[in-house]
C-alpha cells in the first residue's frame, strides 16, 4: 500500500483484539498490530469512555527490565503513571521496548 501524500510504502496495522477490560473511566485493550510485513507486536491501549474527544495522548514507555504492563501497575517503579493518565482522560499506549 502506498501513502497518497508521500508516495512511500505503508504497512497497514491490521489490529487484532487480544483482550479488553472495562474500567470506571476508560477501556483498556491489548492489541496485536503489524510493525512490518512479517512481524506483529502487542500494545496496551487505553481509551476514555463517556467523554467526547479529541483526547490528549501519551506513549508510555517502560525502562530496563520492564514490559508494556509495568507502566499500569501501582507496585512497579513506574507507580502506574499510565493508569493515572488514563483515569484523567488521556489515550495511552504502551509496548515492549528492547
């Protein structure tokens, strides 16, 4: 597929829902997407509910020795910063880095 503006090749995400969980203020989903023509990777995506967009968004990146879930966990060194952003109405996305 080719981008109509740049003329460059574009890889469609082709998202696949793995799991979904309803929270009080947001929906948390784990999704697999394409990163290139032969590799898929998993992300966690939160989307506010009961609000009208557009929404602020934040890519929530973990540090050494962690994973995409760690930034949502209160007992991690990251103190659930992604969870707190999601509660405040941000779209968040995290993936494994490394």
